[in-house]
């Protein structure tokens, strides 16, 4: 009887010590976000012939995709893509212009290849709750994520999921929970062994919930976010995760883009990383005042035992999407605008960086290779400065990572790109 009681006590002790049935692997090649430069990855572009059944998705908002009707301000350089699609747009020499589809595995593979070549550590795969509620959107998102997982392993890049709550209703938090369970069970998102490439933080799989505390009339509140936090942190099978929360610029002071609810800070204290959104909030002239904001944000987070990652972006333009919004609204200025943000973030203590975005040509924030010879005609595209290479921002992002990790000294001077490919490794 004594032995039986001891055995029962042993089993109870195992249970109390956290012996769980979690489906996540115990480790990853990337055990912390600290020291990494990660970018957002939209992966939402389609072409009518790509098999996804979504037409020219995200290249056009409505109607036929043609000169005078598109929603992108940057035209990608497609010279290295193995699969492209002809458009009705014409290049200056009269030849048809081509575009890629994110649905193709070869597209995703090329993007991850560039990440490795230029030293970008990885990407957060954007996953919009509104998209995964629709069959076509779910199929597209699953296909792109599956291809990205394969490419991340091939090129040894970190990868993580970022759920964007835009357009969500309060009850939709259950959609997100079901989706996470599907990704873990069917795509083996976080259980590919201890050498997997899924990004961990604080030794736990990192999940991002973006869109917390914004004052723009969202149809969900902090209660829904609280339920998601509880699931990701505490579910015995699918939880045990670290959580990064995407918040407004003025989250700390309850400024003009933040809902005025003091409970917001209670919710944020349950997270692991705070990630404020800065795109469109400043230009090169007004940026210096944001250095103090970042410094104060970091101080608040340290006081509350949280990590912090600022958003960096190269420029901004959405003229073709929201005309009469001015084209090239926030100029890149040959990389100077972006580099001021890199220097400001690092000298004020940022330990990790988030770049918006890798492939966002809708809003002109993409850092991947863009065309210096875009189509001509009724739609106007942002032209890169003549002396700036189309891959310059990939290079700058990789150089920022070296400075973040103190592999090279931090410098306010804009790095000069060379054509020696070995400098990108």
C-alpha cells in the first residue's frame, strides 16, 4: 500500500510540475527574437492564372487591373522570378510588364533566398483573421505559409505567425484559436524537432497578435484579446507560447491613435514583447522627436519586465490605392530616412528590430527588389533614385542586423553598398 501511495504521489508531482501534452517542440534554431532583424511578410499577391482563384488580388482593389486602375505604388523587379504573369501595363520600350504571384512556391523560395543572401534573419507571416474566414483566402494563406516553412528550412531563416485582427468581431477570436490548432496539427508549425526554424522567445514559440488598443473603431475589444492571451499562454496542449502584441504608436501615453482604456496596460503586461506601429507617423524631418518616444517606451517595458521591438520602414506611398493621396508621400531619400530609424533605435537600446515590410508594394514600404524601370501610362509608380540600386534596402536591413549584434560598430553614416556578393552573406 505504501508503494502504491508513493507512486500516486509521484504522478501527482509530475502533473504539478508542468508535465503536459504540449504539441510544440522543446526548442528551435531560433530561441530568441533578441539580436534578430525580422520583416513583415504579406504574401498576399495573386495573378488570375496562378490557380488560387483570386484574380489580381492586392494588385487591384476593384474592377479590371489595367493602367489607371491598380493599388500598388512600387513595381517589383521580376527579372529573377522563374514564374511571372503578363499584364496590360507597358514598359517604356512598349513591351508588356510582368508580375509575380505569392501563391507560387518559386516566388516564396526566391524571397527567402534573398533574405539569406542579404542577412535578413527572417519574417513574420501576416495572417489576417478576415482572410482565413473565407475558403479562398484560407487556401491561399495556408499555401503561402506551407511554402514559407519549407523555404525557411532550406535557407535557415526564422519564421513566425503574425495574426492581424483588422476587421475582426469580438466572437471571431475562436476562429483564430481554431486556426492555430490547425497550423500546429496539420502544418506542423511548431513541432518539427529541436532544429526547426520557427521563432521562439523566452524559450517558447512566439505568436504575434497585431491590432491591440487602436482607436479606429474596431469591432472587437480588449476582452477578446484577453481570451487570446489566455489561450496562447495557458492552453496545456496548444499554448505555452510567448506573445508579441502589435499596438498603436502612442500606446504608452494613450495618445491620439490609442483607445482611452486604462485596462490596455493590464493586458499588455501579460505579453512578452510590445510592438508599436509607426508606419506613416513620421517622416525624415519629424523622426528625431520619435527617438525620445522609443527611449521612453523601452524604459516602460523594462520597468514592467517586457521586451520591446520598434517598427522601421523605408518610406511610404499609396497614391494608386487612395488617390488623391500624394505619391511618394514619405520619401526614402536614398536610404537616409530608413537609416536614421536604424541608428535611432539601436542607440536608444532596441535589442531586436521589425521592418515593415518585406513585400508591401501597396503602401510603398517594401524592402525587396523593386524595378527601376516601371511601366508608363495612366498609373504612376514611384521611381527609385537613379543612383540607388533596386536591392539597396535588402542590403541596409542586413547591415542593420550586423550592427544590432555588434558584429560591426554602430554608425549614423549611411552604409555604402558594394557589388561584392560576399558582403551580403
